[in-house]
């Protein structure tokens, strides 16, 4: 069964996906591990922030709001980083740099959020839990989806549910394009949209990519053009495995040097 995450791998490099599925190789690059740690810390940051928003009362100054939102975050990041130090799966220097960057990013996000919360308090009657729901609507986290007919399965990072409408959300740690989203990311959202429609009977017209490195959420409109591209990729993937042949592709030196499969890839070698 094809995993949704492998769709982006196929777009990135068909040979990488083929090797992942056919070789008993669970190699992970430092970049991949750092990405997983970033996502874990971000989920924790959002949970702590959501809980703390509940405690914000009216007539609170911006600096106090910021303190309520952010005070716990540095300690949480330190505790999480200590866990990974002990696991010894990532270079300590890389982990330190990652945590420093996350701390600075969350500090800026919390400052910006404090400004918005202050504005909401001044201009509406919303308080505590209502404000938290504005920033963090009801969600299904790491929700598994599967469809035998499509030979497709995956675990979406988040499905936000607003007024009964389902919005699949994927979090990415890389740099986005100048505008819009990468095709591979759009195809992932389209795949989750189709699975949500099949499995939950909820039509999805738009999803989002959270590019956390720049703190920006970008929309993906689910239309017939994107559907056709997705099914074209799925057909190609199924054909690749039916033939049991590694597909030809172009070597991109910078990409290949970072790939966890470069030591067993016949093309790169």
C-alpha cells in the first residue's frame, strides 16, 4: 500500500522511494531526525499555549499576556532536548542549534499572538476558551486514514474542524517556494483530502501547509487539476512496483549528497 508521505518522496526522487520500499534500510539523516524533533516540540508548544490562553483575563497588558504564553516554553524545549541528548540519535551541535532557533521562533510567535489577543480582548466579549478556539480550533491530530480501493494510506498531521468543515493540515520544516506551495506538498494535501472524503464522508475543498521555518500557513485548493496530477503520480508509483524496476531519473548532486540512500543507489554510485 502506498503511503501518502511517499508521494512527496516520489516527486522528489522516484529512486529514493523505490529503495525505501524494496531495501531493508531504515536509515535516517540528521535532517530527517531534526524535522521530527521540530514537529514534536511544536505540538507541545501549541498545547501549552492553548492551555495558557484559557487563563488570560480581561484588562491584562500585552507584556503580561506574552509572559503567560511564553514563560513555560524555554523549559519545555530544554526538557525535550535533554530527552534526545540521552537517545544519542542526533548530533548535539545540531540539536543545540535547532532548539535555539525554535526558542526564538516561538518567542516571536508568542509576541505576535499577545498583540492579537489584546486586540480581541479590547474589541470583543470573547475570553479564555473562546480565544483559544480562535487560534487552535477543534482538531484531529496525527489521524490515520486508509482506503483499500485506492491502495493508499497515511497519517495526516492535523485535521482542523471549523463549523463542520474539515481542513487537512501538513507541517513542513523546509523552506517554501516564493509563493504558493511545492507540488509535492500540494499532492500530499490532495491525497489526504480524498481519503477524508472516502473514509469520513467529508468533502474537502481546501487544505493548508504550515511552513514553520517562516511561520506561514499557505492554502492548497483541491480542484480537478490537482486531482489529475495526484492520480497520475499514483499510477506511476503502482506501475513502478508492478515492473519491479528502479525508474531512471536525473542526478541532482546537492540533493543526492543529502540522501540517506546514496550509498546503495546505483545511479548515484
